[in-house]
C-alpha cells in the first residue's frame, strides 16, 4: 500500500515546490509543505537516498534509471510510481 504523504514528500524533495524543470534535492520544499511533520519525512528520504547511493551508476542512463526504479519497487512498495520516477530522475540527471 502506498504512503501518499511520503510519496508526495519525495516528489517535492526532488522537483521542488513550485516545481523546477530539473531534479535535485530540496529539503526546504518538504519543510514548507509539511511543516512540523517534515523532520520524519526527511529522515525517511535521507535513508532512501543513502540506500540508492549504493547502486553503482551505469554508462547507460536508461539502464541506471531502471535499476533504481526496480530497487525502489522491490524494497519500498510504500512509494508510488511518481516518487520512484522522481528519485530515478534525480540520479540519472546528476550522472549526466
């Protein structure tokens, strides 16, 4: 079952609020959106990022992005597709 709040926090963390045209890391956007509840969400996001940092990059960005999405789908069913895609985009964009 998806955690809508966490998924939204991940998406905002990656794309910002208002959304940017490029992915990055924006903890302040999560704080603005979730206020006092942001600390726990950001801890969860930090753990996700630390986990994804262990996935070795690939010269093929499509393969790399797919590898990240598959790891998230297997290990984090609480994230919806938009959150998984956002994290994959964050990594593939940074690797370019």
